[in-house]
C-alpha cells in the first residue's frame, strides 16, 4: 500500500479543503427562500403545487458538487507515481591521442623517462575526460590503434601500463601514419570533427609534409602538440641496457625540438605546450575545457523530478461538468451500465499490462512452453513454444505459415525432431535459398545428412558436438549471419526408427511484430542417450582436466606481449595489401 501512495507535487492546495468543506456544509443546511407563490398559496398546497416548497429538498446535487470539488483539489495537488525519465547525455568531444613510442621516449631528461611522463599525462587527461570519447594511437615506423574511441578508463590505463618501445614491429618515426589512422577513427565514430593531440619530441620534414596532406581539408580537426623532453636531451638507455646509437655507431642524444613543433602546431590550427609537472600545459591546450555539445548514449536515467499525473482526474471532472447541464442526469448514469450483452472472457490481472504475445514470452522464458503456445498469437512464436513443448507436428504447421529463411529453418528443425529427415533437408535448402549465409542451416543440414548416411549403413550415429556451435541461454538473443531481429533457440535434433540417432541443431525464432526480443532457451533431447563413462574413462577425464588447468595457469598474463603480437600481425597485413 505504501508503494501505491502517490507523491504530491503541490501539497499546499490541501489548505483549500477546510474552506470547501465549510461551503459545502452551508449549502447542505441552507433554507430555501420563500418566493412570491409561497406567499400567495396556502401552506398546505406548497408540497404538491410548488417544487421544493416545504417538501424535502434533494441533497444529490451537493453530493456531486462535493465529489467534483474533491477531484479538482486532488488534481491541483499533483499526484505522481513515477519519476521523469531522461536520456543520459555525455560530452560529444572526441579526442585522438597520437603517442610516440620510439626508443627516444626512454630518454631520462624528463625523469624518470619521457615515456613515463607521457603516460602520467595521459592518465590525468583520461581522468578529466572520463565521460568523453578518447582514442589512443601509438606510432614508431608504423601506427597502431591502442584504444579506439571509448570512455573506458580502466581499459585505457591497463593498456598504457603495458607500453614499451620494443612492442612496435617497425622502427622509425612516422607520425603522419598515426594522423591518417586517427582521421579514420574520427570518421568511423561519427561524433563530430574531434581533435588531435600529438605527444612526442620531434617531427621530421617527411612527417610534417604527410600530416599537411592529411589535414588539408577544410573540415580537418585541429592538431595540438604536447612536447616531451628537454632541449639539452640525454643519451637513451635501451631496454637491453645499451645506449641508443645511430647508423655510424655514435650515441644518439634526442632533443625536444620546441620551435619546429610550435610553428607546425600553429600552422595546423592547434597549440603547442611543453609538458609540465602540473596540469597547466593540458589546460592551456584546451583539453580540460568542458564541451557544450552533448550526445545521447542510449541510457535512461530516473531524475528527482516527478511526473505530474493529476490531469487524469480531469476526465471524470469533465464528465460531471458535462452532465450537470441536464436536469435529472443522475438517473441516466445506471443506463450506461446497460447495453447489449457481450461475450465473456477469462480475465487475469496481467491482461491489463501485457499483450498476449508478451505473456507468451514470459511463460516461454520460465520454461512453460505449453502454456506459452496458448497465449501467443504470432504463428512463428507459437511454433517455437510448441517446439519446446515437444509437439513437433503442430510446430511444423505453425512454421509452415512463414516464407522467410528462419521459418523454413525452424520447420527443418521440427521435421528433424519428428524423424522426417528428407523433408528436413528440403526445408533447410529452402532456408538457404532465401539466405545463403545462414550458417546454422548449413550446419544442421550437414548433421541431418550424416544421420541419413548412418541409417543407410544400419549404423547408429554417435552424438556429435561441434565446438563452434552456440546455444542461446535464457535472456540471450544470438544472431547468426545477417539475422536481423531474430532470436535463436538451440536444440539437438534426434530421430529414430527403432534406434535414436542424435545430432545438434539450432532453431531460430522469427522476429516478433513490434520489435520485442524474446529470450531463447536451451533445448535438450529426451530421446538422446549417451553411453555412461567407465571408471577408467572418468579417471582419464579428470587427469586431462587437471593438466589443462595447470597449463592455463602457466600462460603468462602479459598485455605487452599481446600488444606486440597484435601490432606485428597488423603490420604484416598492411604489407601484404600494399604489395
């Protein structure tokens, strides 16, 4: 009952109730004034000849007036049973960070080294932009996406921790390739123009020329540069402990080229700042300024504001006001309850809130397929419910009413369960004609053909399990291929002619009108039997499991190595496409 009690938006209107109660009491007990006829006619004739003379005056109008006043006050109070929902909005300010990851970033002129200082700067920047989309690209002789446009701060921090120059597959210094990849991320994200931030110590003439070509468009994002290092520079100690040397064997001393970087940033409509210990450099680059553009992230938030639902009380109030203009209208209200007899229906409370198909979805989710089949109105969903209930003959009839790929596919699964293997293959072929890339139909067709071959040789088919098969668990809606809005129901097909052959199929339910997704459910096969394991097999299985667990524990959890392999693979693919 507490949950049904509304939230009152304007409770001060309750002060009006005592005044209205006093007025109603005065009207209830008021005496009718004597008119001119009352003065002329004898008092004995007043009750008969005059309306309301000394007779009893009807109090019904005052009762109705009191009800109308009460409805009006309740509407003014602003009752509400739900809070206002609003779409969650996040800043639409995409930023792509281009981080130099060359051996020069190990120089210690910015303690402890340039890479560590750049990493800390990016931590602060990501923390300040926790609600905005930020991507990170690392580059040396090649450029690779470390983090796509995302607001996942934890993942970005973990990947930044694993960065070191040795994971880059190609030596060199190609910031222009990083800019090209950054523009691709911004275009793919579709969140607006965005901004670019290059974190490094120098740019060669070739890099500057390449970046100019990339950003020569009028709608190109501005490029800001955060310089890392010092003008004096320092020798670089590599990860193997040796100093970084050039091709002639001389020790390299990389220096921060501030004048060139500053001039180039101004040319690209951006800003340049040298890295500092505080956040003044990021603030001067405009990276910590809050954006005024917001985007809808598709999530709903319940606000503290309540929705005023008092206007519903105006409907009965208007009805009373409309009827008050007719004399004797109260006696007509009972006629509204009379009318032509209507057929009676079984009524349940859930009929007020859920459509029949939604009720069927609920029953199907809670493993009550027989009851769900009676509630569904859509024939395809009826077929799914009948299929799960084991009534394959009726499920075949329902699926046959559809002409799309998934209807044929579901009908093939039901036919396979019913033992009609040839008809099942025909149904799968019709599904593949409508949608050639329907992988579950290809797989189930092959399994049914295997069963037919096994029967032709009079050999029982052994249960098979494909490691790539996916079965939909309750609450999931996997979509194989280009399934659109479809839900899948995993199953195992079995048939028998005195012997039970087994295979594995997946049934996909047809999309429901209205776009409602229905959770699939995993179907087992009651006719499928698996030979029990002997004690020796059980012991062997346990040993294999222990060996597998031990092997998994020995696998090193090194994200840096994973990144190195990923970048190397991407570079190999890039080289293959450019040949």
